[in-house]
């Protein structure tokens, strides 16, 4: 676990603190930058700033750091991922800029693992298997720029996610939007202004072949960021799926030590460059003096003695946008109309019900879902991807009526990670004669909008109903999910995820909705899109709910925010830094690409 002590500075032993020695402790401290929240985005930002030579203090409410990048053992010898599982950072500049390999990061590059674009790949529909055709694979390769030459795919991902929004007031068009520039230069026969109006389904209908392959990619996008059916975000939705597939990464569960192992490398990088992390230190208030963020005040029950921590250069909130503005800043510093717009931001669409399955023997596919040998081992699935009618039936239930699922288990859509995807030297279960598979994730209504109440899926006896629903849906493709084989399920609803991790308001994986009205230059609001808070100097936003691109895209917020911090002369990184090629500096500011 990362950050089990209240003051985490480095791995080596240090002298007892003044507090432990019984000596007086200062009631105030000062750093260059104070960051609220030691989740992934806060830690990435801390690593960038600490490497730039700044003194950084990161304050975390929970007893450990990492946010949703969490790997836990609910019982000894069984590892599960209650939140994030996949590595969406394959194209990130942070690998090079932060040199994570120096801090223990290792990727599992197993060439034997099957991926979506291999030959003899199949999609799981309600009626059996549907083979992915060569036309599917070549069409997908084309629209993701895999056929456009060296680094074109990477550039498309970076232009979509790892580039800050253009300055407020910039007139956006098909010539200056970053991903449009990549298509125009690298894949001009795909480039058209209509890309900015399309849904992902519209785009796939032009270039792909089979309906199940299209629906699978749309569902991955639905689970990851912009939705496959949303108008005007076809390319962000496409890239939300592509960035978790080869060639971006070897496989979704690529990091050795799981997603928390990846976080450890980020954390070590930040600490090695001098960042200080304080756990069990909830922030009560962002201190604002004369229109400038001057520091923070800790809650009275915070473990650290110094209850006021001052910031010379900047305060950065890596906490959810709603409590940041509604609680930490509060109405005394904000216009009532602006506060209402923050309240109105939609959380809808990112709430997933997670389930893991501990069994005596490995799962076996039902006969109609068995893959041709030698690929007949259980490798998980994306299930019920047969048609967009099924897709929209699920979406209508979750996002339209917003009530507990009324579809049947054999109509539900979900994805699942299998234990076989992990390297044999990195087993998820070390108990003899036991197997753990999961998570299986299924989109369900966001608790705050559920018409049956916020705890509708968690009331007495209701949780058992939905656990059984997940089991029955998985049983559509698995033949040995009976009581003789199943030992235990580990499940967490969106509401439980929010209670476990307050940064996941609504149990939402992408913070706030990723539609066109809350994307890129309008995420979360147009005047906040460049990570600054208007009217409060020195205050910046770094949570996935408050900053482009949100979603599950890793190392993006910290990298994008660095451009703005350089413009404002908060940070001055060395030669290791390079800006996005598509970045547009703000007039009158110091360019981040100078």
C-alpha cells in the first residue's frame, strides 16, 4: 500500500518527527505548490512539478494514496481491482518525461496474448460467436491512423487526449482542432469536416464491416469516455477505445503489479524529486486572500499538526469539481449563477457495477462460445455485442429512464478481464486450487440520478439481487458458474465505490459526462477549460471531472496542466520537457513550447 503513514517522504528510514519526539510542531507550513488529492491526477501533477524543481505538498483524505488505481486483497492471496483496471496511457509523453522505468515501472509485453486485431478473433453475441473480418481490421487500422506511417497512431492519441484546450475564445474549426490536423496531414482520405458532427457509429458505418465489431468498440468507448452514440465526439470516442488496445499497449492489464503497481512508479517518481505526501489530511478550505489562492486549511481531525499550509505559487485541486467549488471554495468567493452551473454539471454515464468471482476451477465457455483451439481457454469477454439495438436498449435503461435495470440478464452488456490475461509470474490468486476472475463491469444508473433513490441498488436485500443478476448474465457464456464451483463474489456498486473513494462522485469513472457540451474546450465549462479558475489567481484544476480529457486517460491531465503552469510562470521545467505540437499559447503569456 502507498501512503499508510500520515507523512510519506521517501522509502528510506528517517529520524522520528518532532511530533513523535514530543517537541513543539509548527502550526503552519509553506510550499511552492499545494495539491489537494493524491489520486492519479494529483500525483502525476506532483511528479511533473517536483521534477521541475518546485517544493510540492500533496494532501490526501484517505489513509493511502492512489485514488481509483487500487489493487486490494479482500482475503489473503486474492487480488482484485475495485476501480480501475486498464492502462490507457500507452501514448502518453509521461513515460519519457517522467522516466517511470527508473522508479520500478514494468510493462508486461507478452506477444502470445491475443488482441482484437489478431486473426481468428471472435465477438460474443447473444447467439454465439461472430468472427472479426479482415475488412473490420483494416477499416479500424485506417480510421486510427495505423496505416498512415510511423507514429501516426500515437500522434492521433496525443492530439485527442494529451493536448490542452486552445485559449478561451479561439474559434475552433476543422483546421485547428488537434485530431483534425493529424487526419489532414497523415490520413487525408479520412479527413472531412463531417468528422466533427458524426457519432462513432456514423464513422464505423463508413469503414468497418460487421455489426458486432462496431458494437464492441462503441461499448468500450461507452465504458471509457465519450460514448459511441453521442454526436460531435466520434473521434474522442474512437480514441477512448483505441488507446486501450494495441499498438497503444500490449494488453489492457499491461502493468506488472496491476494498475496500483503503475501508480507506485508515479508515486516514487514524485517522492524521488522531493514531493511530500500527507495522508489522513482532509482539506476543509482553500484559503483565498484578495482574489488569490494562498493555501489550504486542514480539517480539525487531520493527523498533521500544521493545520494551515501555504502555497507560494499555486494551489491545485485534484479533488472532484463539485466539492472543490461548493465546499472548499464556497459561495463567499463565487457568483451564485456560476455555482448553479457547477451544480448542473452532469455525472451521468460513467457508473459501473463491478464484480469478481472466486472459484474452485477455471471457468469454461458454453459450447456455442468456445473459441477454436488452442485459444479455447477462458479469456474473458465483451458480451452481447450482437447489435446496436441491444446497445441502445442498455443505454436507454441506464441513461434514459435512469432506473434499476429492467433488461434481462441475457440482454445485459458487459466486459470482463480474465485471470489468464495476467502473466503466470504475476498471478492474481495464490491460494491453492483457487481462481479469481474479474472485474466484470456493467454500466448501471448513476446513484444521484436513479429514480428509485440514491441507494436503490444497495438497499437491504437489493445488493444480493444485483449480484445474482451479474452472475446470471455471466452464466450466459460460462457453463460452470454453479454453487459447486463458485466460492464467493466480490462486488461493489457505484454508490459503494463513491463511499470507498470520495473522488468518484456518483461512482463515475470519468468524473463528469463526456458529451460534446462537457468535452475539450467546454470541459467542464468553457471558462474553466484551461485549468484556471477565473477570478481566483493561483488556483488550478486537475481532477478528471474538472479537466480535459477526463475519462480514464492516464497522465493526460498533469501533462496538459503543465502547459498552463508554464504560461503562468509557476513552473520552469528543464530540457526534458516538450509541449504538445498542437498547443496554442495564450496571447501575452510565456509559451510552454518556447
